[in-house]
C-alpha cells in the first residue's frame, strides 16, 4: 500500500507548456486580427479619398458643360429648341431623383 503522506504532488510541466503555448497562440491571433483591422481602416480611408477625388473630377467636368453648350451655339451645332429639350431632360432627371430619394423638403404642394 502507498502511504499518502509521502506522495509529493509535483508541478505539471506539460500543462504549463500547453498554457504558455495557448497564450502565445492567442497573442499571435490578436496581433493578426489587429493587423487586419488596421488594414481595413486604411482601405476605407483610401476609398473615401478616392470618392472625394472623383467628386472633384465630376465638378470639373460639370463646369465644362456650359462652355461646351456656348461653343455649340456659336458653331451652329445646337439651336434654341435643342437647348430647351436639354433643360427639360435636366428637369425630368432632377424630379426623378427627388422622387427616388423620397426627400419631402424638395417638393412643394401644388395647391
């Protein structure tokens, strides 16, 4: 028979190694997750900057439209009725965009 008083409980080295390995794996996983999060934030900022750049390009292009219309009038490529149709198309487009967006502020009652 074994005398229980003489049994010495030693340190479980295998369990300690597994615990340390699990902690190390957890830290590596957290670091990788943080790296992915930082990359996602950087990509989002790049996309926002690209959108702003595209908006600036759009404003530049829209500024050229009146100049092109004036040039078309001067060269005789466009008449008054063409200009009226152009304005009607712009008005229709604005109306459709307002209806699609559901903005109540842009619409006025008829009566």
